[in-house]
């Protein structure tokens, strides 16, 4: 009983430190972040994310992390937890594409918005087209963009349908796709569900579970896939197969292109020439 009480106290202190760290991050993102150079913004995101992982006792384990990236690169990863974003930020500071609901998350939503996250309104075809165009623009101007094509979190033990339209910007920008497999391990090295943001778990509940469990976020980088000459469904299937392999999952069956889904938008081929950093978010 005493051990449980001590663990609860330590976890509460850890969560309080996380809240303070989030407030500091939001203050930085709301004031001077936009005035920094892209390189300085990358350093800020990387350092802040490392500190967050440290507070939560989350160890970062990278396999085959690239020493350099193609000039135009779309990072594609499976989605387990809200913590995925900060694991990636600690290695590859980039702009994420996220569902618009993330904006409403306490502190985390406002922070990700201020550092340039591109939000998608699910089911809104026109908004999806506009967002895809902005992703193309960012890629054409050598901005690193990250997407989670499952469109929802899982426990990391299986992959959901990859929404191919999220990969269309890589084709339009003639970019490379960098697959990254994400999973969470416990202190013994076994896969754990402690960080999984599923089954109606609230952000606070998720944070509490993570704070009580020493974790490792494992990022497994695969060789980049060239988008040129591929259809978006082919590209999505290729990325999904590679990520499944990295996670030790059975090879997934090929999926048909469907009219529904997170981003059911037609291909675009816009070739913009300029993009501010961070890309301004859409108005609420």
C-alpha cells in the first residue's frame, strides 16, 4: 500500500512537471518561435521534446535513423499515441498533419497549432484539397512533413487502413516517402499498451498511465520510397508493408482505393513556389 502511495505521489509530481513544461512550450511557441529561422525552430522543437520525454521517463530508441534526408520528404508513420509526435520531434523536427480535433486538446492542441501543425477537417472534401495543396507547397520548399495515414490511433499490434490521399502530396511534389514504425516497450523490452491512446482514454488518463510506467518509444526507420511513378494507393500500400515488416507484423493485403475515408480528395498537381514557416494554420 505504501509503495502504491509513493508511486501515485511521484506520478502526480511528474504530471505537474509536464504541465509546467507544456506551459513553457506554449509561451515560447506563442511569442518568439515564429521569428526564429527554420534551423533554430528545429533545435527548439528537438530540445523541448527531449525534455518532455525525460520528464516522463520515456527513453528514445532509434533504429537506422537517417543521417540526411532527401530535399523533399514526407514522413509516414503508424499512430499509437499523442506521444508519437514528440518522439518524432526529438529526432526529426517537422510539421505534422493532424485531425482538427487535436486543436481542442488541453495545452497540447494549442502548442501543436503554434508550431505549424496542418489540421484536417475530416469529411470536408474542400478543406482536404486545400490542406493537401499546402502540404505540396511545403514539400516543394524543402519542409519536412509528417503524416499518420491510419487517421486514428491503435495499440500498435496491428495496422489500420492507410488513407492513400494523405500520400498524394508526395506524388505531386515528386518527393520521397520515409516510413517510420513506432512502438512502445516496457522496462523489460516487451511491447506495452501503456502509451496507447485508444478505447476512449482521455488525455489526462493517458498521461497518468505514461507517468506511472517507464517506457521506451522505439522508432524504426526504413529506406525511403520514391513516390515518382506510383499511384497513391500503390504508395500507401508500399509504406504500410514496410512499416508492418519493421513492427514484425504479417504483410498486409493490398487495399482498394475507396471513395470514403479521412481524405477522399482527387489528385492535385499544383506547383507553388513559396511557403512561410511555419505554415499558418486554418482559422477555427
